[in-house]
C-alpha cells in the first residue's frame, strides 16, 4: 500500500484513462473524478468517450438528434477537461477480451482525437 500512491502518481509507470459516455451526468462525474485525482497528484493521461454516435453515419431522426446532443459534451471534454481524447463509436456487440479490444483499436471508425494541448 505504501508504494501504491507513488506509482499512481508516476506517469512513467501508470496511465489513468477516464471513460465516459457523451452525456451530461457521466461527463460531469468524470470531471469531478479528474479534479479529485489531480488533488491527489494523479493526472489522467486521456479520456475515452464511449458508445458515441458522433463518428457514425446515422439517418434515423431519433439517432440524428442524439448524435447532435452528444456534440456539446464531446466539445466540453475536448476543450475543458482532456489533454487527449479517444471517441469510440457505438458498437453492435461489446468487445470482450483482448483480441476484440485490439480489433476496436484497429478499426478505422475509432476516432482518435488525441489533441495534445499546449502545457
């Protein structure tokens, strides 16, 4: 336990990823978590916005409205909270296991918006 906090604070040893949905409550709760982590000396490496319709070509009016609604929360994460952001599209099946996760990363639909903000 004595080594845990120093290891979590060491960006060469640990990279913290915050995962959220592109909705108000999940984004704001993740932002509060980030504030708590920063107070503890732990800087999140990146945010992952999961189950997003933003990168997908949708035509259904309900899905279009939801896609547009996501935009405000994605912008909030990118502009206010994250130094790096990955947007993972809504998938028909959950990626289970290392191989499935690797396939998601390789998928061209995965939008890496990894903006490194000037520090």
